[in-house]
């Protein structure tokens, strides 16, 4: 990091204020429940909670990878696979 | 593999890679969870220095999960090779297939990173600053994470956090108690408007986000066009499922050398990309023309392609 971007560590009062600001955004963006998960649980507890979320989502048929960074690649691969199959089928005697 | 086992597997894998001297770090979703931001990802995204790719490939080839070997993901993954990663490509691996697959995505370059990521590794993870830059995508779900990574950076004493806050309310709250360095106000017009309590700050933040979204959408369309002939070539090579990495990697390299442009974004032109994204972000979105003045200079975020 560029040293000019480093600031002195926040005082206890500033830290409390930053935590309030952070929490307020968590609640606005994700709701009270996830604010608690993110700000009050340990990392291990947060993983347990996420595990429950994923299991529940998958149980209801939600594909968590559908929004991943390679979603467009998966779509492209499916398209190309279909095009190639059509070519192969049409070139057969 | 349970979620807990999966998480443990990724951590152990990255720790082992680092112990072998491979410069690498976890980024994206798993890093967010580490930074107190729950994200329901099951994939591990790994930044790895391209000079360590052959070591990484050896490690992956030796690593089995539940008796399954590591393989390139489908026909689509570009090879793990410095030439293509310098051009902004990424490589994708998995152990097994379908919803239960264990997946690893490797980035030689931090996409949209404004500087080298190698000095920003802390333990197994990359810094929140790099994660926040990489998350500037065209996916809605990424944006609240960016703001929270920004507030976390400010909490850690890293002023670069100011560059990542996209919430008008959060900016106003922060500015009540903290001051933003002049250097950053010059780099990000929306920050300057927030400091001046200008009512146009919300529109400026929206315009900036739209710019990043359009940049990502255009980037994807360029890489998609470039990937298609390579994908066809890899498919026609008819590599069997589970082919060992040591055998499939040279075949992918051969396909890439003939069919995969090394740096499609650079070929397209960075200035051209930025201009097109700025146009789409403002004019096609119905924002007033003045909003162009609120957009930051994003050229440094594509310097990784040089």
C-alpha cells in the first residue's frame, strides 16, 4: 500500500462509530439477520450458518453456481456443444 | 464433502501451495467470508503469480479429492499459462462434476486491479482492497460487498476504502466523523461531491457503478467471442473425462496457440472499451450528459494488461 494511504488506527470512539456505520449498512443491504451473522458470529459460526443456507437453497433446487464468475462460460459451452452436435448429426449420412 | 470439509480443503490446499513457495492468495467470495461478509459461494478463487504456474499445475495434478483427480473444467478453461493470463484470461479446475464438484478458479492477474496484487497478501488471503476491485462486476449481488469491504478498509486504517463506498448514506455518515484525503477526492469525483454535500452525489455514485457494470459486460462479450473457436477446438480434441492434467494441459496449450487470442481486450483497445462503457453508462441509461464529468478515470484498472 502507498504509505500516504495509511492513516493512524482509529481511536476507541472512532472505532465504535465505524462499527455503527458498518452495521447500519449491513442492515440496509442484507437485513438484521445477516448483520448479526457477519458482525456477531465467529468465522467458524459464520461458516456453519452459510452451510445451512446452502443446504436449504440446494434442497429447494437453487443453483448457487448459476451466478458465479463463469456463468457466461457455462452458457457458452452449452451453446457450442449444441451447435457442434447439430453439425455432427447433419453431416452423418 | 460437507461444506465444512470443503472449506477446510481449500484452506489446506492454499496453505500447502504457499508452503511450497507458490505466491498465491484466496480472493472473491471465500475472502469475503473471512472479512466478515457472508457469501454463499462454493468455489475457491485463487490469485497465483504466473511464474508459479508450473508448480501449481504439479500440485493440482497430485491432489485428489475423494479419489477423483483434478481436471480442467469442461472444454472452456483456457490453459494455465502466463501468456494468456497476462491477457486477462483465467483458468478453471474441478474435482468431480455437477453440483458436488470441488472447483478452483485461478487468476494470474487481479481483474480490474489498479496495481500489483503480490504485495497485498496477508496469510491465506488477498487484501480487501483487491477483492473490492475484482468485485466491480455486472452482477448486482457484488455491490453491497464492495461498500462493506470499503468500510472495513477504513476501519483497518487504509484510506483506499474510500474508493469502494457506493452508498450515499454510508459516505455521508463516514464524512461526519472522518476526513477523506484530497488525493482520493481528485481520483473519484463522487467523493468530492459527497464532501461538498452536493445533492448530485447519489446520481454520481449510480453513474460510476453503471460504468463498472458496462465495462464488465463489454469485457465478457469480447472474451466470449475470443473463447468460442478455442472451445470448439478443445471439444474436437475429444479428451476423455478425468484425463490427467499432465496429459490434457499440453493439448489445451496446442489448441490455445492456434485458436485463442492471447489478449482480446488489448486487441480491442482499452480506450475504445472505456469510451464505449462510458457512453452506455450515461447516454443509454438516460442519465444527464453532465454525469460524464462524475466518472473516474479507470485506465489504471486495465494496466494489468500491459
